[in-house]
């Protein structure tokens, strides 16, 4: 591992090596200082520590078709945006990460499982975690990602039936339809070894949008809002599932679309 450049944003490879304990003492201490001092580094470290969605598998067709230079330009253009809502647990993430860094500097051995990298212990706010991972995933989408035809009604029904079976949830084209937004596809992804439904749409005005669903036993919760990766999110839950609608549309429009879908799902 080559020496890190002082003051620069570490690469994902370097952060992953730090997480896995593969850096030498000098680079490890430099990463620790960056995590404690730089919100961008702290947020990227947090994401790489917890992310579980199969990014490469899901984007395999796009990777196969697109020139590597174009993909590199797309990835370089993705903004790193501070989340608008703080996490709900008591100590803020920056404070927590600063404490971790201080512990390392003091030569206190902290196992990677102590910060729940492998999801083997209870997370402070699991609902927020899956929304963060979905937002990171969707931030890679462009209108070109969803340019393929959506298929006829029979194909849409087949996709939604497959997704609904995985989640034990009844879904139909009418259930997930949104005014002025084109349904593009429904597919099952994986989050934390659980099925995650992604119903993708293309808004002609603002671009990619998605309704995502996971099973949840935390009980019903009224809709709430937040901003992630420069996108607006409306999220809520029923007795058995958690939902989020995410896209670039203004928040008032996102709220209206979410209200419509929620009413259909409850009907």
C-alpha cells in the first residue's frame, strides 16, 4: 500500500484496507486523523463499513456496455453531500468516530466487530442504514440507466409478482403507479442478507426515482422526510414493511407521490 497523501481524501481501497487492518502504522494514524477531522472521510468510512448491497452485480450490464472512461467520469462527478438529518442515537457519528480514532492513537485494540461492520450486533438505527445504502446506490443512476423499455403490462405484472412473493406483499402495476412518472422495472436486491425491492421509475423532469421496500418488524410509522446524496426521501412503515420513495423531485412533489402510493398499498 503506497503512502497516503497528506490532507487528501483517502481512496476506497485505502479505507477498506484501514477497516481490514492492513495499513502500516503511519498510514493508519493518518486515516484516523482524517476520520476525526473531515466529515467527508467520516461519511465514506461509515458507508464502506456498513454497506451490503451488491453494487457490482446489479450494475454488471451497465459495466459491460459502457466505456470505462465514461464510467470513471460518472463516478468522479457523484457529489458527497452531508445528510440533512442527524442520526437518532445519542452520540453523533463524528463524536463516535473521533472516540474510535482517539482509542487507536492511545494503542487500544478495537476489533472491527465492535463497530458492527459485519452487522452481527444490533445497529443503533437500522432503518436509517438501509436508506443510506439505497441513496448511495441510486446516486449512480442516470436517465440512461433506465432507458430500456419497461415492457408491456404482462411483463410488469410478472416482475411485481416476483418481487411481491419475495417480500410477502401484494403488488400490481396500479398499486405502484405514480402520476407523471414512468414505471421502468421492478427487481429484488439484497441488503444485510434480506430481500430489498427496488421499483424504478423515470421522471421526465427530474430523472431516476425509486420506491424501495424491505420487510420490517418495527411496526407502523407515519411518513417522514430527509435528504440523502442530494435527493429527497419520504419514508414510512407498516406493521410488516418499511418503505422509502427517493428521487430528485422537489420535496412537496415527493410527498404527494408518496401519499398516493401509500394509499394504494393500504387499499
